């Protein structure tokens, strides 16, 4: 248990009626039909949902997720009933199946993402990073790319890989941080970003997300070194996303997610979410340029001159080739 449940003696116990004390709060934990709501003044209320909360334009298996801002009525000093959910600025979902329109919302209202990557043990694929970044861009969520395990980069080859990686993503405009969770290098730079926002820690299994997060607070004792269930083929156990309060901010550990929400963008707009491609695209001869085969394409010219990294451009092309409907308007 990472969050203490307060029994606030000064708070009046409301007898009978549950409409007297209406408050707003944040969902910090969700198990079954119970939600832990943290009121704006920091109290925790174990809450249920009143009736059916209707959500606009979305069929979801769960009406409320961690990160949701809700209105609730206090029914006893540490219990409540949720009556309303504020609209979300973003959300992470898992679709029940590819074809199904039913979706499970894993977390909502993310303010910042720390995308943890590693160059070795394991090696994070550039294409994975780029697809993740596209979805984050689509939701305008700032991402810091955190290269963890720099203590392992002890060969010339790995150092060259590091320089190349930094070149690719800094020229794309991203903030990059080199850290070692084991040797405590640069973790303070992450910690100072935590207050006053909801941060998501994401990245492939084994890159050190839980280890990095544990370093932020002695209270947080996430299990490390585990094979993520999201990557194993067997039955999916329900994933409980939990937020932890650290330094007046909230952090979410995410077992193996690929990106955000239902990104409802047309393929012809995918380049908008590669900031460096978008930047130079105004120089293309044709307004409808897809930056693939057209003459006098400023994007292709920038790839040839090295201003845009080849690996980023290849990821862009691969997204255009996707067969599934992930990047298409439904
Ligand atoms: N050498 C090294 N190992 C690390 C570092 N950070 C995490 N690890 C190890 O990597 C493994 C996976 O870490 P974990 O935090 O569980 O990764 P997660 O799956 O992303 O949550 C564990 O055995 C950690 O001890 C680091 O900075 N350097
Ligand atoms: Mg983990
Ligand atoms: Zn073009």
C-alpha cells in the first residue's frame, strides 16, 4: 500500500444523505467497482459510481480511470459516491480486440511522459520510440526521452550509438536525459519535474521504469526485474494502473504500453506529429505532399542533407504503410 488512508477526525460525518458534501477529486486507484478518490485537499475516499455515468462518444468497459477528475458526494468520513467525470484531455486505452470498438481506459489526463529507453539490455527500437512519440504529439503531451543504464555503455561502439541517438532525437527537438538508476546519475533532474503534475513513466519492459521510479521516493517499492505481463502471450491479467503521490505530484508506472488513446488522425496528417518533418514541410512544392515520391519535396531534401535523420524518416514511411486502422480516421 503506497497511499495512506486518512481518517480525518475533524471532518463531519454525514448521516443519511449523500448530497450534502459534494467535492472534486482525482482517481488515484481503481480495483473492480471501487475507486479511490483523492479530494483536492488530500483526503482519500473509497468510492463507488452512482448509476450509469455516460461518457461522450466512447464505448468503454470502464467509465472511470486513474487520472480522471471527478465530482463525488461524501457518504461517510472516508467513503463517497462518484457522480460526474470531467472530460479528459487525453487517455491511454487498450482495445479489447483490434476489431472491437470496446476499449478499456488505463489512465487519463497525463501532463508529462518520461519515455525510458535503453541502448543495450534491452535495446529499444527506434521505430517503437517514434510511434510512441507520434501518439504523444497528437495529444500534445511533452515527452522527455530518458536514456537509462548509461553505466552499461562502456564500449566505443555503445558510446557511438549514444552520440547517434542523441543526435537523432535532439535534432527532432526532444529533451534527452542520460541517467543511470543503478548509479544514481541525473535522477535528481527527473525528481525536480514531478511536482504539480501527473507524469507517466513508459517504455519497453526491462528498461528500468520501476527502478527509476523507486529512486524518486523511499515509499515507493515497485517490484523490479519482472517480466511484464503485457508482453507474455498467456492470458491477460487485468492491468491495474495505480498512481502514486510523490512530492505533490503523481506518477504512473505503465507495464508495456505502445502509445496513447485512439489516435484519430488521417495518414495524410501523420507528418504533423514528427516535429522536424512538419517544420520543413512548408518548403514542399505541393501542398498535398506526402513526402514520399513527390518532386521538389523539402522533407526528402532535408533527409538527404542529413538535417532530418534517416531513422525518423523511415519510421514515418512505415507508419504510412501500416495496414491497420490505427492512424486512420474511423
Ligand atoms: N545496469 C543497470 N541496470 C539497471 C538500471 N536500471 C534498472 N536496471 C535493471 O534492469 C532490470 C529491469 O528493471 P525494472 O525497473 O524492473 O524495469 P521495468 O520493466 O522497465 O520496470 C532490473 O534488473 C534492474 O536492476 C541501470 O541504470 N543500470
Ligand atoms: Mg516495471
Ligand atoms: Zn514533401
